C-alpha cells in the first residue's frame, strides 16, 4: 500500500493547476463575467448552470450541486479515485507525487527509479541485439512485414536471439541485480530453481507509458509458436489493464489527436503508423478494460474499436463497448469497426492502401447503432417474448451510461424498439443532488460567516481564535472554530485547497452543504457584510451571557467579577 500523500503537496499541486484550462480541455467553457460557464457535464441541461471560477479555482453547478476542486473534477469526470486524480494532475504539472512513509508503503521512489532505469537499459540492449548478425532472421521477418528501419527505431523494436540467458548474463551478475530483474518480470525461475530469460527468440516491443518511460515489454514469436504474444507480468511499473501500446508514439506524432483507433496487435499498430496512420494503439493481450477506454478518451474525443471480424474479434468489440458505456459523456464518441473475416489491420491496409482503410475507419458504426443491432441479432423484436428478453439485456447496460442527452436518447431508442413507454435511467447519480429551493430560508448568521470564509478564506484573518464570543453555545460554533483553526494555520489557502482539506473529514458534508449556499449571497461577498455578520454573532453571544448571569443571580450570589461583567453587559445591551 502506498504511503499517504502529504497535504502540503496537494496544496502545492492545486496552486500549480489552472482549473479553467483543465476543465476547458474536457468541457468547452465560455467566459461569463468574472467566471466561465458551460452546460453541466454531470447532468442533462439546456441552459448552462455549470460555473468555473478562476480566482477561487473551483467549479460549481447550480443545477445538480456538483462542485469541487481540480482534483474533484477529475475524480467525477474521469471516474478516477483520489490518488489517480493526484497522479494525473502531477503528470500534467511535470512533478513526481510525494508520499509519506507508513510502514507498508510501495517501493520508495529511488527504487522505482532504479526499475525504470533498468527497463531502459534492457530496452536498449534488445535493440542492440536486433542489429547482431545472429538476428538477421528477425530483420528479414520485419522487412517481410513491410516495416522500415525508421519505424523500427521509432517504436524501439528489438529482438532476443536463440539462448536462455542474454538478459540474465548482461544484467544479473549479483543477487540484488537478479532481484530487480525478477521484479520487472525479465527473468523467471522454474520448479527446479533454474533461472532464465522470460523473453527468448522473440521480436521485442517495448511498452511505454504516456511519459515515454518503458514500463514493460511484449514479445512476438517469428511466424509459428505459442504463445504468439508474451507480455511482461504485473510489476510495480506495469499494469496491463491500465496501459495502451502505441499511445505515447501517437501523442508524439500528432499535436492534438481527434481520433484514436484501437486495434488488437503490436504489429497492427506499427503497420498503420508505417502507412501514415499514427493514431493507432493496441490493448495489451487482455480484454479491453474500462481504465484503458478512459485513458484513450482523455487523449482524444473519438475512439474507434477496430477488431478482426472473426468470433474472437466480435466478442472483444462487444466487451470493449460494454466497458466504454460508463465513461461515455458529452464530447466523447465511440465507433465499432469489424474487419472482414480473415483480415486484420496489418494485412488489410497493405492490400487496399491507407486511403481506403482510413475511409473504413471514418465510416465505422456508431456505438449506438452497434449496440442495438447486436442485440437485435440475438433477440427477436417481432414477438412479445423477444422484446422482453431484449429489454432485460439492454436496460442494465444502459443504466451504466452517465446521465445526459446521450443516455436519454439511448433509452428513448430502447423504448421505441421494445414498445415500452417511459423508460429511463434508474440508477441514482451521486452528483444528482436535490437543487436548493428558491423559497429556502436565509442562512443563520453563523452559517453566513462560515460560508463567507469558505468562499473567501482571507476573511478569517479578521478574526482571532481567542475572541470570547467563540465560546458561545451556538449551533455551528464548533464547525466555525475548526475552520478558523485550519485557515489560521495555513493563511495562503484558496477555496479549492480548503475544500480538499475537508475531503473525508467529519465535517465534509456540512462544509460542502454550506459551500453551495453561495447562490443565496451576493456574488461579491464584501468585507462589510462579513464584519456585520460577526458583530451580530458578538451581540448574540453578549445577550446569551447576560441571560445566563441573570438566571444565576436568581438562585445564588454572583462573584465580584461576575457582577462587574453583568454591569458591563447591561451597558452594551441597553
């Protein structure tokens, strides 16, 4: 388990991030006064109620209540957990995530650096082996597949010739070195305690993450042999369900990618790149995961799933579509392209040329059509029984689609096909909170003060945590005192940073609820308004103390100091 990410790093990361630029890249924003607006990506609306504040670095939807910092937006929009959102922002900012030790932490950053360095060295070694005379069979094979030397260098393709210990002999001289090789899955040991290279007599394709770091390897046999492809196992650097082959190369080749084509094999990616289609990527020997789909959509607004036309390819395309449904939202489009039986992208683009293949990609079937057409092949819509089964199969899948126009239209189509009226998404969206009622009573004075500080943390500098009125028995006073303590300890906190301080805290729901009450106040909360609210709290505290002393005087004698205080309070409240 990784160590905790320290608060100071989170604060610094938010200070480095421009939430307007972050959100605008995913949801186009329009300038509106001091803020930016758009139709909310978290619920269906025609009139924009989603606002992003550059000054305060947070977003807020007055329709559904969605709100938060840049971290919260990535979590909700991209379906990331907290740590993944931090890692994404850190990557954008060009910094490494800092973690605190907790006794069960992941390998320290220094160790991971060693692993990255070793992977790069082995990658370079594989490329050198490809140039050796004994690797001529591999060079001939790549040439037969139509790969140029330029593309081979771009994808850093290598080779491992005959032999059991090329990597082991080169990089495993000591026990500690062999431990690192095993941790990266580059060597394995059998039941007889014999250790040898994992990749042998295979073309090697290094797998690089979005930063260009080599996280793993894929090996393909020459012509015949099983398994046809062999990938690195799960390691501290490589998680096959989260990485996509060729994405780094695609991002380097095109400034702003509009469409990514997801194919099945490494050679398909390389061949398409060779023919002038650098936007091809491939899954890594596994069923296409939701995480991989999300990774692709964060890089391009359109994803085309291009699978072989055989039974396995059809099943893979359907699984990819199912995993894509939960991450489909405004601005994202998926299409399905099933190739003729017996063809793959590599063979087809060579047979018909790049222009014809590109036209196939452009004319790929939209996900919506594919979804209903595939179900129609299995369940007859001409009978009541067929429509019932069709509905039972389709509705749970559509329930996973985020609320929005696309979801509504898919349900409408399902309703039309099955002749069942009033179908809709039955899941409860965590972001679909009840809108604040227009006739709701104005907030209490203390709620007003807390809300003001949340939206303008610098207002807390006007108060002292030692002031007597803070000890008054007033509902919400404990929340205010905690809030003041946080702000006084970190005077430079912004609203976004402050909201993140309360993530997972006891008072998180209270703070979030009060944060949304900005709509009940003027857009520009003035210092005078805040001071007036504080004065009313002081007055309430004074009146409360006066009542308490008077009540005590009826049953017992007051001390001299209490009498003096009572006299002073009479003057104040007279």
